[in-house]
């Protein structure tokens, strides 16, 4: 058993780590902070087809009869440090839902060889335009509220990463090259391409036609049973979590109680080890971290506060096939 002094040192160390993480990552916004930014609570009781008693012991979109329906793992901290977890979690979960939609449609049509290339959505578009967070933190549900608003008002949604790659910058960030560029929500910071080298007269241009994805609905969900039903019926979700116990995670199932919410991840399914069920959680710290970018969190007891604050989005449309722009974007320039 730890001595009183040793125990105090452990608590102090954990507290220091939490403080340092909070300073760098920027806490996930509280309800009050969300209200001040015009983000409305979107919790409503959904009716699911699945009954609690019928939930299986394990389910993951990472393996549906041998098919992986998940998109890539990401690293929010490159090319420089950025606390944009809130955008990564929502984008990854929505990207998964697009992939699930495409694969299920192909399977239904009997075209098992035609799943298509993964569609990865632009986190940078959210950082540039959504106004619901920055490199110093943001909202769990905010990205989906913004996306629903632009989906309804413009008919065009979040751009694909190939026309607005992740640069790990927001307008207030002083890290790396962030102060040297413009991160406002201009047309070139939504979707763009560059024609050729500047020495050859080239330039970068905004695109007025670009692949994008829209949503028809979004909301919040919490509690293990409803989270599992939402995931199984519709796809992965974005959730808040206490990240401090994960900073030095090296494997296994963590059952640590949560102490606040300061990070956002995506939950893609669940599994079981004996009588213990656990969530399968994809992080955005790169595949060098954890189990190739994943962590396993005990399910059913709100470990790490994972079952307290989650959000989902209902996919509406996504571009496939695209309008064929020229290599330099000449016929698609704003």
C-alpha cells in the first residue's frame, strides 16, 4: 500500500498532468460556453429498433463479416500541435457513416468488389469556418450543428480532405507556421487547388464546385444502452472523454472513473473480455499511440466519463461521382 506521502505525490503528479493537458488542449466546451456561442442542446429521446435485451456482447464496424467499414485513424498534432480533437471526433464518425452507407449499398446491389475509395472529410474546413472551436478546444456537438446549418442553407456541406487538407492551424494559434497564413473562412479556405509553380505563373484558387457531404439531422446521446443502439443501427458516434488517464496508455481495458471531460474521440463499437464489456474507441493521436490509435474503455459504468456526452449526425448526401474539374481547377474557380 502507498504511504501517505507517496499517495500525495501520485495525486499531485496526476493533477499536474491534468493541468498541463488542459492548458495545451483547451477543455471541451461546457454547456454554458456552448450557449454563449449559439450552440443549442440537442438531446431528445430516440426510438431505436433494437431492444436493450437484444444488444449483442460484441459489435464493431471495424469487422462486419470480415469487412472493415471504418475510415482512417488521424493525428491532430501534426504538422504542429493543435487541440482540435472536437473536430476530429465528429469528422471521423461521419466519415465512417459515409463508408458504411457505400459498402451496404454495394452489398445490397451484389457489387462486393465496388466498395469505392474511402472518403475522408476535411477537419481544416471546420477549423476555418465553423466557429465552434479552435486549436485550443471546442464543442462536442457544435460541428454537427454547423454542418446542419450550412447543409440546409446552401445545399453544400463539409468539403473532402483532398481539397482542404488538415494543417493543424486555427486563427489564434501561434504554433509552427500558423501565424504566417490566413485561416479565415474565405473561399480558398473551404476548397481549393493550385495550378502550377508560381515561377511558371501558377497560383492557388478557390473551387466553386467540390466534393462535399451534408447531413439531415444531428443530436446528442448518452448512456451505454442508447449509445450502443445508435452505433449498431446507424454508425460510430463522437463522445467526450477524460483524456488524462490516457496520456500514458499502453494497452488493456481502462476502467478509471472520469474527472471531467477534456477531449473528444469516436466510438466505433464494443467488445467483451470474459464478463467485462468495453468500448472500442478511436483516438486522434496517431497510430503510434495506444493500440494502433485505439483504446478500450470499460462499458456500462461511465468510465472516463465516456457515456456522458456523445453526438451523432444523420448522413444526407455525399458527392460520388464528382463534377470533373480541370487539373488546375480552371473550370471550377470561384
